[in-house]
C-alpha cells in the first residue's frame, strides 16, 4: 500500500507517517511525504501513484482543496483524508469527494477508526483480471475466498461462482501480494483470503462458503500469526 501525506509541517508529517507504519506495518506500507499541494500535483503528473492521500487544507502555495480538485480533474480517484483545524470547511470537501475530515491536532481514536475504514475501502476497491474460457473476467479481491492449485490449473473460488484457469498458484500469490496483504498461503495447494476465514482448527481452516481447507505444518504458525494480526487490526 502506498499512502501520500501532504502537509507543510515536517514534524506533523513524520508523526503521521510513524502512526501509519505502526498500524499497517512497515513491510506492507510506503509513505510518501510532500510539503505543499504543488508538490503532490507535480508528482501525480509525473506518474507517481498512491492508494490514499492525507491532505492538509491550509498550505501556503497550493492549498489542499485546490490540490484535491486538480487531482480529481486528472482522474485520481483515491480516498482523500483532509487535515484541518477548521471543521467548517467539511462541506467544501464533499465537492471533491472527501473520504474523511480529521481535526488537527489528531485524536488517536479518530485516526485509528479512519485507518480501519480506509483499509476496508482500499481492499474492496481492488480487483484482478483473469482469463477464463477465452474471456477476460474482473474478480474483485473482496469476493475472492480462496484459490486452489490443481496440477497446472487453478480453481478460483468466490461466494457465488468459481473459475478454472491455467495458471500457477505462485504467480497468483505474487500478483495478489502487490495489491493486498490479506491473502495467505496455508498449504502448497491453497491461498486463502483472511477476510473470509470463519474458523481455524490448526490443521483445517473453514471459510465463509463452508469449505474446509487443509493447513500444512510448515505454514500453520505463519498463518495463525497473520490471522491474529488481521483480527486485531479489524477490531481497532
């Protein structure tokens, strides 16, 4: 995940970056810092991409509202969280589809709730493209329950349908890891979405469609740790 922070206060940027790394983990997050709306616009024009943006409303050269409006015109549709000590500006923010307004100084409980909502929004908005029976099919990551390797084929299981495709599980795992940290290998033949895990019995994992999947001994500890981390973060 890539999150941009645009604020003219260096100390505030550093403190927010640290809070984001603490929440999402340093292996799963890259924070990019900018000190003015002009800088974030220049970065976007050069092709720099990010999954979300924390944007200060009041900056000297190009303020947050102006920067957000320009980003929307450029087709940047990521969630924008405005940072401001003037909450009366919230109505203006809705004109550029603001995801949330956070008052300054930040309140920890408000920030944690925003991060939880942001994580859900980002995960639900992502998808992969698979080739099945001569057609390209868009599969939302939030709907993908698990993938099962069958020789040289893959069985992609969703709540209401499934697909059989010609692909290696390791290749799918790599593609998913670039977009999400919710997909975990539990066996050489299974890759599961933590959002759909309903029960863990050590050697078996039950998922939301009722299927029971085998967990290998070599993957059990790593899977359990990932599941506990996901549950803790989801509960914040």
